[in-house]
C-alpha cells in the first residue's frame, strides 16, 4: 500500500495521541541543511550545526539560490556577487564544520516550489544519503510585525518538506533518479528553523562564537554591520525559553516521521 494511502486510513486522530520527545541532538548522523540563500544557515541554525558537527554528525549544506540578488550596489554585478558569496559560504562552512556544499545556483529571488525544484532536492537527499533534514519554515509569512518572510525562504522550505515526503522515500517518484543509481531513502527527522511553532531549543552556549564568526564571513551581506551583538541577543532570548534555561539557544520545530 502506498504511504499516502496508509496515512489517509490512519487519519490524524492516531497521530494526535503520540508523544514525541523533541531531540536536541538528532538520532541520525547525516544531516542535510537546505536553505534558500548563502548565510541563511548561519542565521537559523549555525550554532546547532557547529554543535552537531562537534558531536560527530556529518553536515552537508545545500544552498538553492546563487545569492546574486543580495546587493543594491550599482557597481556589483550578479555574476561577481555569486562568486563572492560562494567563497563566503565556503569560509563560513569551515568555521561551522560543514564538510560539503551543494549549490543549485538557481536565480536569487525567483524561486517557486515547483516539481523541478522538488526533484533537485530529492536528488540531493538521496545522493548524500541524509538521515536528518534541517530546513526553513514553509508556513512562515511574517516574523512579528516588522518582517515579511523572504518568498525564497518559503518556496525552498515547501519544496524541501515535499522532497522529504513523499519524494525521497518513494521509488515511483522521479524514476529518472533511479536511472542515476539513486535509491529511495526514508527521512525520519526534520528540524524546522525559525519556526512559528518551536518545540526544541538547542543549547548553543559553547558555539555562539562560531555562529557569529561564520556570519561575519558573509561580508557582502554584513557590510559595516557586526552581527555579533544582535545575533547574540536573539540567541540569549531563545536560551531563556529552554528548560532549563541556557545562555544561548536556537529554536526549531522537530518532526519525527514514521515509516
Ligand atoms: Zn535568506
């Protein structure tokens, strides 16, 4: 029976009673972080991936766009910015312990969650043989009353969760990937960063310096702004929400997927 049919028969009621303990450290060791832009991972989960890498996880970062729209400087060309941001991301990855980088190089600002993107992400998930996915929040339109979430963040997050289920684990989705030797793989853990409904706060007290230093590598985006004070303040606020509280934390919505 296909997975979808099983879910329909079981319905939502059965899932409501299951208590899932959100995990600060994932069960799986192979972590694929999927983001829209260079620097998204550092803002959303930089401290967490640094901690997980230090604790033995293998971390791959997949950046969907080429970052070529991230400047209002008339002297900066999209091609130059793309190359610059690629170098900045590599420098940041080194600080965080991210050992592989996949750039899909789609045009920055133009992402829609279509089947082509879903297939690309299924391909990356299967190539890396991921156990755990970290992605942005597909449901997040607004952060407070001062920030409209970037449409690329939402679009990439939608495609990412659709790639997790039902794409990556189903043999009949994208059969052309089977021809490439990419066998289906079931993903059991997803961490949604910057979620509207967080349920796990990862203690990053020992990794806040790495998070800030990684962000500083994105010089084309930071300009004269030092991200340290603001980013530390946000992480300290999240640290207070953890039980028990810690100096610095990052929050996620944790999903433990059956199957
Ligand atoms: Zn972004």
